[in-house]
């Protein structure tokens, strides 16, 4: 309609900067409001859609008025030769806006298309085919395809689009119904899970933990729990009855030497990290370098002048670490030779008791005085390393010291430096550390040579004090594995053990173990040892207690109550097997309930994605349809006439067939027709009836377009008459 004036508009646009700015401002406002209308319309919120539609109409009227006023202002600055052309153009514009106001009776989408199409006539021909609005105008709104300029689409395609849109609507309705049903199921299942959690003395924070398959609590089996209990009781018994003699003093001396060299390596690595951090951040390193030179002088008796470059000192540290590691290797070779008889004796004792299992004894730990204190067993098939520690010979000897916290575990091994343990364990940690870490460093280096790709599973276990040591040394082993770049998962299962970790370090300790759910503690209701400092155990795991249990673990470590002779390792072992099976059966039921809940949530998520996708598809169909509505009255008038002729032709053809059939039926009253002939006439009548219905349906679809109404009303009446004729024939 406006193509003849396009050049004039382009000239005005190019020469009027104010017009350019205001046009884009109006286009942005119109587009954002249109987006709101589309999105709210798709959501099904009719009231909200009506409100936005009212705003949309008001915005459009203001924009139309402002644009015309702007053109009148622009007119004063244009050449006189353009005045008459512009007045003619303005008059047409006024008529167009008047028509747009009449079209407010149409659907919001049709009206939006008409306004958008009219707005597009104000952009110069060199503009893009999309609505000209700035990219930032879409901020905060769902990104959708902008309205396109009118594109010629035939009416048969329009009917198909409406059919597609209806199908999307049906699909959307079905999907929303399914999503609602899933939501109801989720609510019901959540109530079931909540009731089960409360029954088992869990709170809702453990729901996610229960569905975390990687944690120790979810993975451990009854057979594994039995083996850990067996090994724990065996280590405790061997220690109590002294079934294994003392390690040679030469061995303990070599271990102390190895510890000293490891401590020096740890020191150097700490210096390296500090220096690297400062170099990376660009901080002045002079003070740090001075401290490192001083430390090197004090520890290694090597003097560096102040003028020495950083590279020389860093090279020294690298070379020194390599030299220390070579020294450790030599000491470990000597230790293995000196320790061979002791290791053979221990292996024989454990081999008899572990007969039938796939675990092999890899190392034996001892205290600084040479007394046996623990064992390391490895199952190559499972890639699992079990560390079991001996308990106390006399609980009274160390329980009386469990009051007050030490600042932190000795940092000489470079592990657990940010975790504080109860002061009562300090001497026991140091008493076992040299032997344990000497073995673990060596074992880790050997493990690396196997090029194992699976994560190493590290499990710590022990009875009484042995359980406390297991919690500490297992965490240290996890750090050691990280230091050697060995992927690992950890778990701890203790029997009658006290809690160990300072309350301020609980989160750090739990994270080091890989999160909650990695500690399982068996505790007798009347055993005093687990109650000692019980209020400071690892957080975020699970508490399980029997009806008569007096033990309360407020931080939520899994506590399985034993009700036999308190603090007896063999009683713990036998009772733990039964208690664990009972707990596991109940826990599996809860796991299944949580799994069902998670499956429902996953299905709901998929369903919501499907709803979103179908909504977007429907959205794009609406845009296409809106564009066609805009074109229907102005662009395709000739095609309307052609299509009218086509409908009239189809009508005439059907009318002729009905008249022929009517004649045949009248004739059949005087002739004696066979049943087969009568049946054919009835089938023909039915087929004609279906054709007429199909055409009526098509006409009803087209009548929704205002531009079609003048043509359709007459033809619809004609087809209605055909339908009545067929009814009379059936009578």
C-alpha cells in the first residue's frame, strides 16, 4: 500500500536524525509489548493477556499519533517540492491508522501483525527484513523470532498452519496434563520419603545423600562390613595378645630417618608454593626470598648471597628434593631387608585368618617402640586398600587425657595441617606416624607404576582407639593419594571408637573425605568410649539408633547401636554383622523410595522441556499466521477471487452430483433395484455428505479471517443448502 512513497520515506529517514532515533524508540516499545503479549498468551493467563493487550492498543495509538506529528514537523524542513506528495502520503497514513483502530476487533495476534507491518513501512528499503529494534531491547524477555515483513503465502498453506497450530495446542494441553499428574505423584512420593526419613531418625537434608551412589554408606555391602569387622577385631586381638613380636630397632630407626627426609621435602615444597604464589600475583618477593635463604641455611647448611637470582635458588630446591627422594629410596630398601622377617611373621598370622578372601597383606605398622599397631590389606580385583589399626591396651590410660584440644596435628608429614584433633590422640598419632607414612609413601609410588585407571578405594577401620586412628590416618592417606596424583574414594567403618575432630574443623575434615556419608560408626549403647567427646563427630552423615540406644550423635555420623557386652571387640564384630544387615534392609527400602522420587523429578524435567519446545513451535506458527493475516486483505485480493471461483466450482460440482443422485433415487422407486444397487446409492450419498462437511469445515476456518467474510458467508449458506438436500434424500 505504501510502496509508492518508499523513496520519500527513505529520504526523510536519511536526512532527519531525530526521526531516526524516535522511530527506533517506538519500534522497541512496540516490540517489547508485543513480546509480553505473546508470552502471556501462550501461558494461558487470559486476564494478564487482556491487560497487556489494552496497554498494547494504547501504546500503538500514541505511537501512530506521535509519528504523524513528527512527519508534520519534518515537513517544515523539507523542500517545497515535496510538500504536496507528503500531504497525500499523510492523508493515506491517517486512513491506515483509522483502519488499524477498526481492526482492534480482531484477535491480539492479528492486530499485532497489522501494526508491526505498518511500522515496517517507515523503515528505509535498505533496512533488514526483521523489525528494526536494538539488541538490548530484548533484555529480560524471552528471545523469540521478530515479526517478518509480509511474505506471500497461499491460503491453502494458511489452512495448514492453523491445523498445525491446533495440533500444537492439543499436544500442549496433553503435556501439561501429564506434567500436572507427575507433580501430584512427586508430592505424594515426597510425603512417603519424608515419613520414612523421620521413622529412621534422619532429617530431610539426608535425602540427597541417600541418592548419592558414590558415598561409602551407599556402596558398602553386608559382606564388606563383615570383613571390615573381622579385620578390625583381628587387629585388636593380635595387639592385645601380642601374637606378633616387635619390629627390630633398626627398622624403627630407619623409619625415623625416612620421616626426617620426608619432612625436609615437605618444607621445600611449602617454600616452592609460597614463592610461586607470589611470583604469579606479582607481589614483591624480596621478603619471601630472604626467609627461604634463611631456612635453607638453617636446615641444609647452605648459604645463598642476597644477590643470587631466584632461578638459582629454585634450581637448588628442585635438585634437593630429587636428592632427598633418592635418599628415601635407599633407606626404604634397607628397611625392607631388615623388616623381612617381621613382615613374614605378620603375613603368616593374617594369612591364616584372611584365608578365602582376595585381600593380600601389603604392609604392617608398628609404634615407635616396635609394637604391632596395624595392617594394610589390598584387593587388586576391587582396587581396594583397607587400613586397620589396633586399639588401646587400656582405655583408662588415654580416656583420662581426652579433655581439651591440641592446636593441630604435627605438620612434619605435610598432611592434615588444617585439621585439629583431640589432644588425647596427639601422642598416639605421633607414635604410629613414622611407620605408617613410611609404608604409605613407598606403597603409593609402587601403585603409580601399575598405571591403574580406576579410582583407588581406601577404607579405614578399627576398634576403640584403633577406630579413632583410622578416621585420622584414612583422611591423611586420602591427602597423600592426592599428593601423588592418585584418584581415590574413601570410607571409614569404626567399632566402639570415640570422635576425634575439633568442631571448628568438621567441615574441612568431611570435605577431605569426599563429603558426608563416608563414615559408619558402630557403638554400644552402654559403651563409654564412643560417648567420649561424642558431640564433635564428622557432620553430614546419618544417625541410626535403636529404641534403647542412649547414644546420640548430633552431627549425624551413621551410628549403628550394639547391645551386647560393651567395648569387647569380638562382641562388636559378631553383633555388628547382624545390626548392619538389619539396617541395610531398611536403608535399601528408603533408597528405593528416594530413587523413585528422583526418577519422577527427572521425568517432570523432561516433560517441562517438551512443553517449552512445543510452546516455542506454537509461538513461531502464531507469528507466521499473524503475518498472513496482515497480507490477507491487501496483497492477495486477486487470489481471493481465484479461490472464490474454485470454491464456487467445487460447489457446482457437488450440487450436480447431488442432483444426479436425487434423480437416481426417484427412479429407483419405480424400479426394483437389488440390495447391492441400493447399497451403492446409499454409499454415494454418504460420500457426498462427507465432502460437503469437509468443505463446510474449511469455510469455517477461513471465515475467522475478517478479509474472507464477505466471500464466505454466501458460499457457506449454499453448502448448508446442499447439506439439507442430502438430508431430504436420506429421508
